[in-house]
């Protein structure tokens, strides 16, 4: 239908309201027009993008500011505290208390040998098998690899080492072995410490153990050099050491020294609990005895260094032992 007063559909914009013509007095030429939604949407997106850029920049500045404050105030301390979460410390078999304290001081940040000595001096750590009359912890700290956490104290680590010894010896039936051998568990630990310091080759541990047990049974001085050197002044000649009056001078006094002389490893502990049997009568160490010597049971009673590898020669009589000494001097392993 055609109306002469209205424009046709081909003459008006798509958004124009055909019933609302533009009047001369309209404030804008858009009056009577539907909003341009695409234009509005574009403007809104531009505005939101600007806000997002400003927010991201502000957030980034805040993060950098917090990080800078952490580095300048708490950063150094936090890094230092978290730098050592756990450290590994190795204590070789045969270490003394003094060596254990020095190793802890060297490898564990914040530990000192003086503080460790102070903890031990309080005598407050529970020590298995130790007689009430003994206050030394020598030989009661098991030598092994330990992981020390940053929160642990010197007392914590020492207590763990003592507990490890208790666990190991009980697992090897030390109480049963001690009763079988006529010794206390503490005496077994002392014997193990002597073996640890005297023996270099694994297959000789039980042999030295047999010599020690035999000499104790016969009430003969042990004459073990390692005991003589325990806590001795550095540089003192062997002949002078033998003259020193100390309970560790087992040339001068019979029986065991009053405490272990080092921390024995598990192999030496097992050897102390399980000495080998004495040799049978047809063993060369028995058949080499003379007629008079054969009147006594054939027992291992002596040993002496035999070569540069640390091997020993064992004897059943003093006369045969002296022959081994002469042979050792001939090859240069004894003066």
C-alpha cells in the first residue's frame, strides 16, 4: 500500500521508526532512531580492555613489590634457614667419642664439639648395658651413616646413635652370647672395640676374639697395643706408654679396660660374641708345640702383625709367638 505522506521502505534507513519522523526542533538527528548496538558494544569492549590493562599493570606492580620486600627483609634469613633441611654424616667404624664430636661439628651446621661434650658430660642419655659406675659413653654410639635434620639437637643425634647400637646388639642376641661366654653385654662391647682397633682383615676378627676370650679366662694380661694408645698423649714412644699407670695399660693390668676404646661396627660386635673355636690338635699351630707344651690344651693365646697388609700370625705358646715376632722383624713390619 502506498501512502503519500510516508517514505517508502526503499527510501529509509533500516533502523528508522517509520512512525516517528525527524522534527526540525529535535536535539539530535538521531531522535527517532533505534540505538546502534554494534557501536555501543565496540565502545564497551574498548573500555573493558582499558580497565583490564590497568588492573594487570597494577597487579604486576603489587607482586613485584611483595617479592622485593621478601628479598630485602625475610628473604636472606629464609634462604639460610631452608638451605639445610637434612645432611648426611658418616661415622667410620672405630671412631672415638672425640672423633664423632669433631665429625658432627664439621658436617652439621650449628653443631660444635664443645656442645656435644657438654651433652655427654651431663650423663643424662640412657645408655644400654652400661654399669651404673661408668659415666663414659665411649663405644656406645653406633658408627654408621646418619641423616641429621635441621631441627635436631646434639642430644637428639647422640641418642639416636645409642639406640642404633642397642638395636643392633639385641638383634644379634648379645645377652645370650654374653651369658654363654661368661661375660656381661658391656664387656662384649669392650671386646668388640678392641677387635675393631686391632684387626684390619675381616677373616681375623673371630680369631682375635678367641685370643682375647682365652687370655681373660686364663687371667693373662691382654697386652693389646690399641688399648695402650687410647687417650694417650700424641707422640709418646711405645716404651714410655707401657710405663704409664693407667687402667687402659693392659700390659700392666689384667682383664679388660674399664670402657670400650672406640665405637665397634657390627662385624666386630658379632666376632666378640662368636669367637672361633680353638684349633684341633692336628692343626700346625698345635703340632708345632714341643712335648712340654703339649701337656696343656691347644689354645690361641698370641698374635702379632705379620705383613704390610695387616695380617697377623697366631700362636698357641709364647715360644712359637716369639718365632712369629722374629719373622715379622725380618720382613720389616716390626722394629
